[in-house]
C-alpha cells in the first residue's frame, strides 16, 4: 500500500505543479485580446488535468478501501479539495497577472480595455436575444465559449433567460438530481458524478437555475 501511496503522491504532485503553471499562463493570456482560440485549447487541457486528478483520487480511494476491507464511499471530499486547490491557484494567478507590468505591453496582443461593470454581460445577452448561440457569440466577441456559457449561467440566475432555451428538460432533471445527490453543491463533484457528460458551463446554468428557485 505504501508503494501505491508514493506513486499516487508523485503523479498527483506532478499534475498539480503543471496545472498551476497552466493556470498562471492562462491568466497572463487573458490580459490580451485576440487570444480566444488559444485560451479555448488551454481550457480543454485544464479540464483534462482536473479529470486526471479526479480519476487518480478515485482509484486511490477505491484501492485503499478494497485492501483495508472498508465500505467504498463517494469521493466528494477529495473532489472538493481539488476544486479548492484549483480555485486558490486561479485567484492567485489572476492577481499576479494583473499586477505584472509585462502584461501591460502589446507583445502578444492588444491589451483589453476595462469595461463598465456588467457591460460584458449585457453585450452577450443582446446577442443571445438576437438568436445567436454561444459559439457564434464567442467568435463575435473574441472570447472563449466557456466565458460565454458563464455569462448565460449568470443570466439564467438573474432571470434574464429561461434554462429551457439552452438545455433539454431531461438534461436539467439529470443535472438537478446530481446537485441534490452531491449535498455540497460543488461543481467539481457534480462534474465527476456525471462522468463529464456535461461541461462546467452547463452545470453552472442548472446550478443558477436551482438557486433562483431556491432548490440548492
């Protein structure tokens, strides 16, 4: 068991180290415009690395339970720990990226202009009301699709849109049940519970929908 612990610890540390480097790089790239496509690729790598950590934690947990003849329980606490680690990395990386004078230059793109509070959401909402989907809006606004999905989730929570406009009734029910089963309401836990069937943007849409109905 000790060899398994050491192996798991080694590879987990390796992934976390590189996940941190990835998040720092993403935060720096976000400071500039015309980087949508590149950020989209980085975001996919981010999700793959998180999923690898979830799978490794799950495998280690199940192995430990089998060897020690214990009941195999859900790994929600481990998932929440990983999500908290990632959130802390993101907050730290964004702060450093904004404070770094090198990110104020034009070396890798044009610096984004700071918009009035809420203005970015209003632009997305206006395009949605014109009938455009998330992919089209991402292209028009030079943002990642995941960012637009985040805007949609916020709009659903604020009552700007009905969730049925973006997800089928069956999908809403399935994700809602997963949130109820995962008492912490943690996005990472729900993502793992559903085996990555839905992306984080879709999960946030349902989460905000439930919050607006006071069901989470």
